[in-house]
């Protein structure tokens, strides 16, 4: 490790005075102009991680659903998963250390993790369409190369596509080809294989309007469309040719505001969906004949997928261990429907994709979706081998069901939630089941809910337990929440500190929207009074 060269390059990517950042579930995110030194240092860290694991590591330059002027970076571990927790700590340390302590910090990480500095290092890089992303990705490359690492710059990719590339490279192509073409071909082949078995051809079933949040998803979906056409026709809105990234559009906007994105004309009962800026989230929606807006979020996506998979498993007679993983934000109606109607076990984890993904790995088939629309399905190696074997051995309807499951395995991006992959899964299931978007929505009725946030001086005064559903500190807060919840029917509420800013997030459900709004407001006031609020009134969490 040439420490003198690192010091020389580091001065070209100087850290701003007083800036402190925390590596969270989504990596680092802040204003783009503050990130040059972070990108350089994450290039260094990725090269060390690659040497330690003897694997390809990924770096994605994106701030997902954040405003266009923001940017961010996240590292991708060998099987396409989130960075290991101990290395998240190293990332935070390295991003915040002062210039004069850089050499010591790198040496400490290398020694703690027993990094073989003679081992080859290889890092793959992707970026979104933000104006700042190309320059920041160059800073990543400087960090990789100054440590003697090799790299491949994929350029513009969705975040899930980069995770896919890492997974493919570290499984010697067994998962798929580590190219954009390989990604398109694998997923489109599975989709076409599924839809060819569908007998339903209802009006508009094969056409979908897609709000791409003016992000990279538009570029990639347009490139991919001819691979799955004519089985599905996509009409792209907010495709980046006019609007600003994530501005009044995209999955996060639609979910938070409970309204359609700007730039999309919706006919009654027309099926529509939205990606977020880096295309790892998806939500569906439609307007009914009376003009009312209906949102179909991650909870209903998980319900559709899990019920479909359970039907196929019953058909082939396989008793595989299935689990649905949710967070505290999952609507109470979805949990009850899965447990009481579908008889599918549901498990709750802390908020954050890495927690859901880790829990899903415990099952033969682990289905996880956050309410925001980020999720996927994981198949264990044992389950995958069994399903592929049955697709060859069974006969008649049982064989058809096994073949559908086999295609479903290939259609999911098992590295991470993927808006394009999930969209194709949903479209295939709706076609195979002969379901309209209205019938899907009618599986259960969401309990009205509201999310707010309260600015506080220090979010760390809030600590939680029971998958963030109960507040441990400050003293008296949980008692106050319990007392407020008792005032309303079908109600629950919880609070949790943000992972990235000094705000406390408040969630409330009740039997009416008015009651949910009132409960959320009252809980927010309790947080303000007991946790050191710094604003006069709670703000909607948009």
C-alpha cells in the first residue's frame, strides 16, 4: 500500500472542514458538492474489501429518490447484498477522518480485517443520471486505482443492475452474464416464458404506464422493451427528457403524497406504476370510475406474490418453508390478510432493506417488501434445485406449475429489490391469474394511516425495541403513545429515529383517515415534548 501516493491523491479530494457523515442503509447521501472526498475514500475502501473477500465489490453512485442536487454512494458486497455491518463502520470512519489521519485509518482497517495487500482487487462501478454522478464516479476510480485495484465502469445503470453485475461476477456466471445485455436477456426470457402460458387477454392487460421519475430507469426500460415486446407494452412518462429527477414524480412521491405523479394522464381504471430515481422501488396505482386515486404499495405487492407462490406450491405438492418479511410500516390489514386468509407466516424486522434481506435468507422462499415498494423474493439453493428438478420430472398441471415457478426464480433479481424485475413479475402474475388491477386492490382494504416527522436536537434520545415498534427512551414516551392509541379504533402507532437526519419518524393507523391524522399529530406532540423537539409543529414526512 503506497501511503505517500494515497496522501498525494487525497489532497486532491480534500474533506470539507466540519463535515460528518454516517453510512446508513442507503450508504452516504448529502449535497453533491460535499461528496468528492467521500467518493475517493470509498474507492479506497472498496479495494480493501475486494482484497479481503477475494471477490468483486460494487460501488453505486446514486442518491435514489433524493432531490437531483443530492448524491450518494453505496458499496455492494460479493453476492450483490448490502455492505457488511463492520465495514459500514469502517466506511463511516474513513469518510470522516481528517487528512492527516488517513494513512493511520487505512492501516487500522487493513490490520483489523487481515487484508492481504498483495491480493488482486477488482471493483465495478455504476451511476445514475444526476449531473454530478459522472464526475463523482471518477473520484471513486481514483480511489480504487491509487490502491492498485482494477475496475470496470459500467456507466449508467439502475442500482439493482449493479447489484446483479456483482452477483454474476462472483458466481462465475452461474447467476447470469455480468452485462447489461445479459440482464435484459435473462429477465425477458423468464417473463416471456411465463406470459406465453397465460390465457387471459383482457382489455389493456398488456399495456402499462410507467412513471420513471425522470431517472435512469427510463433509459434502461426503453433499452429493454424490445426484449419482452409484444407480451408487454410500456408507455413511459417522466422519462428524463423534460422534468427534473424525482421532482413531483416517482415512487417515493406517489407513496408519500398518495397522489399520481405530475406528467401522467390517467384514464379510469388504467394500470400505472412508478419507479424511484434509481429504479429499486416500485408502486402501482389507478383511478376508479369516480376519479378516486388507489395506491397499491409494497404490502399489496408482497401479498399478490406470496399468494401466487403458495398456490403453485400447493399445486406441485411441495411443503417448502415460506416466510413474508415486513417492517413496522406494513399496513395492519396486509399482515392480517397474509396470516389469517393466506395462512402465510409473517415476520417483522427493523426498517432497512438489509434487515429484511437477512431475515428472508432463513427460508426456502423468503418474500420481503417494504411498504415503500422496495423488495424481492429469495429462493434457497435447496428450493431452487428442487423446483428445477420437479419442472423436469412432473407431468400435466403439476409440471406446468413447476415450470412457472422455475421462470419466477429467474425473473426475480435475488440480489436486491428491482423495480424493472418486480414490474415484470407483477405483470406476469396478473396475466396468469387473469386479474385486473382493481381485483388485486380488492384483496383487502388498507387501514387509513399517516406518517409525520418531528425535528429534534438529537435523534439518539429515541431508542426502540421489538423491531422498532416500542420506544425504550426517553422515559414516558411509550406510555404516552399507548394512552393515545387507546383513544382510537383499529389503531396503532410507533416512533423511530431517522437513520440519516435529526428527525423522529411517526407512524399511525386508525379506523378513519381523520382518526389516523389525529393520532399521528398527538403522538408527534408527545415526541416534541419528551424528545426535545426544535420546531413548533410536526411536519408531514414527504
